[in-house]
C-alpha cells in the first residue's frame, strides 16, 4: 500500500511546535506503515523578525499557556537564556541546522526537529551556534557531527532551508504548527496543536 504524504510545517523557535512535537512523533510512529511525514521549516523569525528574544516580552506568557495546555516543560537553561535576553531568534539558522542534520538521515527529520527544539526550550542553547548543532548531532547517534557541521556551512544547505520557507507559503500555511495531509483531492489540514495522536489517526481514516 502506498503511503500518504503528511507535511509537518513547523519552526524550531515556535513554542506551540515544541508542545505539539511529542504528539506528532507518536502519530508518525503509530501510522508509519501508511503515512510518510515530511518536515518543513516555516521561517517564523526571519528578516526584521530575527531579533533578540528579549524583544519579545509576550513569549513567557505564551509559554505558560503552552505548558498548561500541552504539558510541555520549559527548562531552566531556557529560562536563563530568556532572562538574559540576548539570544537571537533566527529561524533561517535553525532551519539550516535542521537541513544539515536531515541531509545525513532524511528519514529521521522529525526526530532531529525535536532534538533542536529541546536544545533551545530545555537547555537554552542558541540554534545559531555551531557548537549547539554539533552537540545535538553527537547526541542523536548514527550520524557524524563533523559532517553535519560541514553541511551547515554549505551555502546549498541554507538555500534548501529557504526553499522550505517558500514551499510552506505555497501550501498556504499561515500558522505553526500545521499538519497537512496530501490527498488526490488536495491538501487537508489535520487538527491543531492540542489535537491528540489518536485524534490525528482517526482524522486520516480508519484502518
């Protein structure tokens, strides 16, 4: 049976995506025999929006709401980074980091996306810092951290990340996270950030 394509449009600096991540991974694992999940970075903080986290004073309140509704836990390292306020939220760098990881093992994109988000939302490590990427790569197993850093430095990887931003816009995505099911009749959105894995499974049809 041919698997259906599901696009997960997310951003590594999106708190709702962090809260939704475990659900998406559980959904993908449960339905691995019938869906193929493609992860696309959305470019939430790019251009003039790529600013120090301290310039987004609404974020702590949003994080509290995300934690309340999804059970997501934000770490002490993240709280410290936010209090310092100097870490720049740059989604182009984060997307390039994900593209560099995914180049080594495309089938693990969802896993890598979660690892990058934990580096920021738990440990408070900037996703623009190559040392963060090296540490994330080393912690995943089965991939070469040095090869990941080389891919990150390759201009082609950054171009590929920016192409993902354009693809997300072409799909009509206006908010993150967005989970899209590709069908012969077009693209259909699946649930929202508080939808359960069981509800997502039901949404793609009974087995």
